């Protein structure tokens, strides 16, 4: 059986945000075993799975990616939507638009210290739409 649902996360400020609980509230009952695939329908934000315990990790992600892909690079041409837009597209391409998580015993089979991240790269973004597809 395949079930698919689409929902919108509330707006988040620029940065990395653990959204595991919010995502879980949007999902239907999970099968005993299966797979959850999450896809973000945007080009300036991304999804990832990473550390969910120490908030310093979220801050460090923001610092590292801003160092790797800074704003105001003089050679960028796509700047009509602001200085954060093209760097946001690059960061989103680096991290990715989807994640897959196994479902075991009716629950997401994440590691003890893993959570679902919304990686928001725009300074002022609206809510982000996700598509959740569950196989099971």
C-alpha cells in the first residue's frame, strides 16, 4: 500500500530547524514496516537527517554553510530576489530535496540522536510544503 500526503510547515527563520515532531503530527498511521520518503517542493530550502540533541550543531551547520557559500559574491548573476537567493539555491542543491526513513514496528526507525531537519536558507521564507509518501 502507498499513502501520500502533502502539508506545509510553518515559516521558519533562516537556519537549521528540527521538525521531526511537526512532520510526525502530519503523517497518517504508519504501517508496521515500510519506508517514509519526504520531499520538499522548494529550491531554496532542504531536508536532512542529523543530530537532534545539541542545539550547537544547528548553529554550526549555519556557520559552516555560510562560510562555504557566502552571500554577495560579485560573480553571481541571479540576484533579482535578493543576495540570499542564489546562495540558498546552491546550499539546497548541496544538501538535497528529499530524505528516506525506514519504518519499523510502526515508528520511524531513526537513530537515538537523529532528527529531521528543515534547512532554511532564505532570510524571509514562507511556509515550506512537503510531500510525504509512505510505502508499507
